[in-house]
C-alpha cells in the first residue's frame, strides 16, 4: 500500500499529529479550520466542491487523531485519519458533508463529559451545524466488512449497559433518550440499505467510542468500523458484545484485529488494501446520501 509522504511523520511516537494533519490538508489546497475545545485540538474542513442545502441534515464524518500515549496507533486511529484525509482532498461535490479530525478520545477512566466528542457535540451549533448526523470512523484499516455499531440500542436501558458506561452516565446525572437512540438505529439501517450489494455490512454491538460522547451531548452518532468478514461473523454469532470484549480486556473470545489495539503491535503492517478500498467506496456513498431536515 502506498502511503503519502506526510504519513510516516504522523505515525512517529510523540508526533504533533494535529500539526501534521493541518499541513497535509493545506498542502492539498484545503481550508482547514482549527478549533480548540476542552483542552483538545480539532480540525474542521469541508471536502472539495461541497454542496450545502439546508433542507437536509448535515453529515459530519469524524476520525480521532489522538492515540494511546507511547503506541503507534496505526489502526486506532491513524487509518481512519488517512482515509478521511483522502476523502476530503479528493471528493467530488459531496452533499451536506463536513469532516472533523477530533481529539481526546483515548481517555481511559475519564468521565464522558471530558471526551472531545462531548465538547464538540455541544459546540456544533456555534460552528454552524445544527442537528447534524455524526459518522465516527474508528479502527477502519484492516478487513473487508463494514461494521455499523448497534450498541446505542442499550443506551436508554441502564441495566443492559456495560458497567463502566453505566457508571459514567449515572455520575453525570444524564441519560441518552430513547428517541435519540432510535434515530441512530434508523441511520444505521439507512446506511445498510445504501451499501447493499457494494460490500458486506454487519450491524453489531461494538465497544463505545466517540459515539457515547456525542450521544450524551444530544447528537446522534454512529460508529463505523471495519473487520475481516470471518471476524465479523464470529462476533455476530455471540449475540451481542459481551462485557469483556473491550480493547482493554483482550482475553477470551474477541475479534483478533482488536487484540493489537492500544499496544506496540498496532502498526501499519496490519493495514489491508481491502479495508482502504472498502472505506473509499463507503465514503463516496455517504457523500451523496440525503437525509431530510427535521420538521420545524
């Protein structure tokens, strides 16, 4: 796989990943907007030739550029950053679509409100994006099957949630509403139909990422990830994600792709051409998707 010249610098341990992304976008003639929120550095950028129509919802594509300190972070989440950069710099007239490179996702043990996604969700209105739909790209560099998270189905039902997410939401005194969770499920269903016949698509419960921060901020958000098809099928056979299936608890049965996350083995050697081809097709289809604005 041919990687752009800036990417090895982006991958270096201790790299200024925000700065490398800004420079890579500017070098392609884009106009990235730096945004600082809650101690994090974000980049908001419109793809080339973007079309805006306020009769339809904005689609916000995100990829977090931070990583677990001291780790390469090739899958989590450098691959998605590269794929989103390629989309932004090469897209042809995408409809109501904006990209955000986000920060402060890797905050083990922190409250949800400290997550960058929560701060960004609260700031969308001031940035000019009222009631957007968020598609969060996470761990998208290996495999040949698209996985759309169904984890939000349990967010309004506290007893079914993983203990850590339940603790965080209880501590915040907040809940994610049934209507918001239903909106995300509807978006996932629409995307599944939109991708039908173009790639294998699975609707599976996966560990929460930026979606939980966005959702707690009142913004519908869907995590989109990629797995080898046999791993997606194995996860589907478990009947939902067990409590132990987290990158922080890699024992027992879990997709082997996730076993490299948050450690020294998360390197570019894990990348597959199939995953990058799949994401290119996925983003092309998302770019033309039209979702009517809410009445009123």
